């Protein structure tokens, strides 16, 4: 059994707890929290909730610690810190800062002879893998990544920060015509506006000015101003009833031409009822890989690029070759 | 530079020759043939065509030998034989015989301390990878593989063996309703007939009885009797004009449910203008990986499951993390 610790019990942490239940070779050892452990109740009976301070002894009985904090402030500090004590997996997703994060985690893990995996999930993660495989196989071609239809938590948060907005949900939606043009092998150069639209569902505070809120939304720099945006005002009841989920997904497409002049398309897509629960499933598979690599003496920081697919599976190489190749 | 040898100069061997041109770190060292080398002219100037007998010295100056023969009789003999002398890659695709083939090649490669990769291409190969990743990530779910629209060479050959048939081409086509049901998450149990249809384009010999030929086709055991088949009779000119290519492709879909009860779908698809040229692109990427693994001291037989994705790329880990993760 691979014993998993979870640090951080938000949507992702809860997703990891659930994902472990679908993997018979893994068990949840403990959930660690910065809150008062007595105030946190988890879904799994008989598993302790412990203080994050308990991790610092380095003596917790876990094979892999899955870090479920945010990329903005939690993971840049936590992943190197805990990589010095445990094998760790995180889902760090600030693409521009991955090289720095990798260097910090790698130094900590090499020094402590632990094994760490960063930037695991679906993007970065499964989408990255598909970009890599497709680029290696079709060196002459063009890459396209589309996200959605799905809830962007960052954009939903941005809506909620607008004065007069009580609650909100934002969906990112790929433009069908752009997807069609890419699939047709037209190699289009697409602007931000041409690739995705943004759909907002907004609950106003009592007395708020809908027109003023809408103007603030559509003009918000970076978040909305470069997109075609639709804003829908609804009641809190409607939001809770129709937009409670966190679906997401997207497409990685590479179109290319062989040296013989034949067009080829490689397409990967995800359609996810729950973004955090699916991300958690990816993290748990890779936690298995990290536990194995660590038991073989691997150390330092890895990414999904560095891990042979068979390490993710509980099944033997022999069985994989017989039934899945 | 990684020096590649090609054994067998049919469609796949020619595809490998072309694919090497798109990879600056690879060069074609020689093409090996069972025919008289003087009778084989290849597309690349200045590269020798040599006799297969020259390989048997074990002294050819190649880093990886890509075996481009057939799975029925060539590869079961050739891959173990040449794995005892060189690092090798093959595209062995008789799924049921993979365990035996693996064992034979592994024994030869371990003994000779070479590195071998079998069953590389798109199915087995990229489709297998996607089945594996998707199964690890969504342990509770169902797998579906569809092939086409594409030319099945085995079925085209079967048509050509019918008395009265001068030439023929057979397309395998996924049934759209089956794809839709799978994508909708209905987890359908699909019969052979429900998954694919078969479309035949047949040139009759002069005086042949079209009705008798059609009856033989639709009743042919295994090849056609379990499918809905359409038979179209055309002239040789039309066949040559409209059906000269070898397109193929298909879909690997896994639908599953997280432990939180949310449905997720992972879908991978290929749309290939040329089956042999694309397969060759995959072989060449993996030849790079095999050359690297061998230079690190790896030995024995591998499959795509055993090879970390980064090994396929000519780009450094640092660059991959910065630009593709």
C-alpha cells in the first residue's frame, strides 16, 4: 500500500481523498491543514486530520505528500519545503514560473534524496504530455490548445471582486469556428478573441446597477477586454441550482505534414464533470509513480515528461503488454 | 547525430526514410534489403543500399536499426535476430502474440546488452499509451477504440484474393451513432457490427460476375461477415485516381466516473493522410529514445509504456519545461 498525505483540504484536497478510494493499492494516511485540525472534518472515517506543523518533524508515516494548495503563494513555498522531508507531488500551474519552481524543488529534493513531481494535472500535465508527444512525432506542424467549456475559477473570482456583484460563475468556451479551422488543417493564426468566448453568470447585490457592472466586466483588462463576453444576470437560487459544478476540459490539437506531403492531425480532448476531482485522479496516479521511483532510488524533481507511463499503473508490465498494448 | 539503418524498403521503410529528413539530429546510414541491392533505388542521394547479409557481421555503423517488415513472418524472426547485434525498433502489431515476441526479443537483447523497442506505431503505440494513461487516471470506466476512416491493407488484400477481382481497396469506418453513444457516456455494449462498417471499392476482371463477387465479399468469414458492408464496382482508372492514398486514423475513448460521481471523458484521435508515413514518424521518434536509453546503458526489450516522454524529444528538459509544460 502506498500511504498518501494530503496537505490542504479545499476542492482539490477533497478530490484527492475521493480518488484514493478508486485505487486499491493506495490509502489515505492523513490530511494536514493550516486550520485547527479539530475544525476540519473529512469524508473518510478513521483517518486523522493533523496540523501542518506535524509534517515538519519529517517523521509522518507517509510515502507521498500531495500538496493541494494554490500556485500563487502556497506551492512556491510549500513544495520545496516539504520536498526536503517527503516525496511530494504538486499541481503548480503558473506556466511562466515553472522553471524557477522546478529549480527550487529540485535543489531541495536532491539534497534530501527525495523524489518530487511538479506541475501535475491536466494543464500542465496531460495536455503537456500530448503537446510533447505530438511535437516529437510531427516536427513540421502547428500546436493549438483550447480550454473549455469550463468554469474558470480565476475569472469567477475576478467577477466577484466587482462592487455590486454578490456571486458569479464564468465559463470559458472555445469558438467552434476556430476549432473547425484548426481541424481542417488550415493552420490559422488565431487571436485571443478568435479562440475563446467568455460567458458570465452574475448575481447582483440588492440595488446594484446592472449596466455599470456589465461595463466593468467587459472592459476589465486581461480578464475580459480581449474577448467576446456575454453577461447574464440571474438570482442566487438559479446560480446555485444551475452552476454549482466545476466542469472543465479542452483540446490539444497538432496538425502537421509528413515529409511525403501528407497532412496528419493528432487531437486530444478532455470533457470533465469536475475539474478538481479529475485533477486529483491525475495526481493520485502520479503519486503511485513517485512512490515507485523513490523506492528505486530516484531523487530530485521530475515532471510528467520524465515518467514512463507504466509507472502510473498498478498492473504489472506483463499484464500491460498482454492487455493494453 | 543518431545513425539509423532501415531493414525493408516497402511503404513503411520509405516512410522512415522520409521521416528522418524532418529530424535534424538523425541521419539515414543505410537501407538494407533482401533483394539485390543494385535493384533497389532509394529517395536519398549518397546513402547506400546494402544487403541484409551485411547486417549479420554486427559491424554496420548504425545506432538503431528500424525493422520495417511485416508482423506475420518477418518480425518474429528478424527482431530477436537483429536485437542480438544492434539496438532495434519494430512495429510488431499482432496484438495476441506480443507477449511471446517480447520474451524472444528481450532474451536476445539482454544477452547482447542492446536496447530494443517493439510494437511501436499508432496501434499498438500511441493508442496503447492513451489506453494506459486513461485507465490509470480513471480506474472506474470503459474503454473504446475505433479505427478509421482508413484503408485496411489486410482487408484490401482479402478482396484481391477473390477470383474475378483485379484490384480493390477497403475502408474501415467507425459508425457515427456508436461514437456518439460512447461520447455521451452511455457506456454502450457494442457488437462488431455496431462499431464499424466496411466500404469496398472493387475493380473486376473482364467478364467477372459482379453479383458472385459481391456475395463472396459480404459472406467472407471474419473479414466481412460480421459487418455491414458496401461494395462499389469501379474502373482501374477510378481506383488509381480516387483511392491511391493510404489514409487511416481512429479514436481511443475512455469514459469514467470519479468517486465523487462526476462523469469524465478522455478522447484521443488521429486523422492521418498516410498511415505508413505517420507510423514511420512514430518509429523515428522512438528510435531517438532507444539510442539515448542505450547510451545510458539500458538493455533488454521495452515498449512505449516503458519510455519516459522526454526521451522522444531532441529538445533539452529545461527547454521542454519552459515551453511545453
